[in-house]
């Protein structure tokens, strides 16, 4: 994981983006999470007080963040 660097690609993301950062991730530091989020235009950032697996550590909060964001960006035909 330490060899993957996508920073140059992030400015080209055009889709609505939600980045959920974590406060106690032992693999990806919070500062790097925020740096990546800041490089995606128009990104919304939410923070959870968890480690590397917020969907397992705080599943209800994770689900709410995801479903609320998707509901804002879903259109009905």
C-alpha cells in the first residue's frame, strides 16, 4: 500500500465524492486522508472516530453517511 500514489489522478475526479476519514487508522494517517480528500474537487469530507475499518467499527454511522450522500445524488427517472 505504501507504493500506491494516486495524488496526480485526484484532480480529474468529476463525480460527486464523499471521503470518510478516520481518526485512528494505523495504515493511513489522518493527515494523508485529508490531503487526498482536499485534492478531489468539490469533495465532501466526513470523519469517524475509528480505525481502518469504519464500516465494521461504526456500521450505523458509516451506513448513514453513505446512504444520505447517495440520496442527495440519486435522480429518479
